[in-house]
C-alpha cells in the first residue's frame, strides 16, 4: 500500500537531502538519522513484506543498497526508543499517574493516540469485541501499554502489591510519524510507519498532565 500523503509528506526526498548536509551534522547524529529514516521508509506499507518495501525504497533512492540488519535496527529505534524522554513525560509531567487514573482507551483515542491491532493477543481482541474488556477503564490503557500496543508511547508496567502499575512513560518517533489503517476500528489497526499521525492533539495530551495548573 502506498502512502496517499507521499506528495504532501515526502519524507524520503527531504530526509536524504538532509543527510547530505555533512558539514553541519555530527557523524553519530547522521548515522542515527540515517537508520531512523530508513526505518520510517522501510516501514511504509506495513510489516509483512519488509523485503519488498526495502527494495521499493531502494529503487527510488540514491546511494548504496540498504543493509536489512541496519534497517531492522532503525525500525526498532523508531518504534521503541524514547531516548530517555521519560525524564520529561514521567518525572516532570507525571503522565504515568494521570494515564493510570484517568486516561481510558476512549480518551486516548480521542486525543489521537493509535492502537496497534497486531500487538493484541486474540483474547484481548475478543474481549474488546464482546465488551468484556472495557474501553472506558484506565486499567485497560495500562494493559495496552504493557502489550506495547499504544503506538509511540512506551510504558513501563511493574507489578506492585499484585497490581499492574504504570511506573514510567515516554514517547518515541512513532507517536507522530506513524498511524494505523483503522482496520479494526477507528484509531485501531495495522501500523503504518512513516505516515504522519494527523489526529494527534499534543496540546490536549499535555493538558492532561496533573503537573500543570488547571
Ligand atoms: C511530537 C511529535 C514528533 C516526534 C515525537 C518526532 N517528530 Fe519528526 N517531525 C514532527 C513534525 C511535526 C515534523 C514536520 C515539521 C515541519 O515540517 O515543520 C517532523 C519532521 C521530521 C522529519 C523531516 C521530514 C521531511 O519531510 O523533511 C524527519 C526526518 C523526522 N521528523 C524524524 C523524526 C525522528 C527520527 C524522530 C524520533 C527520534 C521524530 N521525528 C520524532 C513531529 C515529531
């Protein structure tokens, strides 16, 4: 599947122009951006045909062939690395406490967060379909975070006194640079990496923070 946003959001073109600006970029940053961007590009169109998407990307880009190992690492970084931004989202904004107490999945979806349907085990899919798993209970959001199913949001869930507790939360590139195909329900579906999340409402998300004055 090709991105309908391709012309509006030509990440490949700009990304590679950027990488050519050697003189103003530190080598490690250049390397990091290279693998992240390759991940974004390789992710376009889904996961089940990585080889095909890598070669698609390769045919429209300038430069040496892509190393699939590097692409896989970049994809992992793009999807899951917070670069330690828990320092902001947890230590400063305390988003973990508000998520656990007040952000049910319906609220999360309403501020533009997306759920990766492929990260949901069959029992959870069934529970959502038959209503036995509540989409208006914050504990469900914690369960989804534990499953790594909330795109671009990385939660650390620890068992404290027998209860799953969200102790840390941070964000990754995928929060803004991935979306889903809505195949399960609006906001829930297969990951589309490298597509902009046009529903994300960062202001509304940050405003949920208990650390901010009302
Ligand atoms: C909070 C949302 C957010 C997060 C998180 C985020 N980005 Fe972005 N990114 C944006 C927005 C918005 C733009 C477009 C800025 C513009 O064009 O004015 C952008 C632009 C870019 C571009 C340029 C695209 C182009 O077409 O020129 C690249 C490359 C990029 N981001 C990579 C990353 C990487 C890699 C990460 C993770 C380390 C990341 N971004 C995390 C919001 C985000």
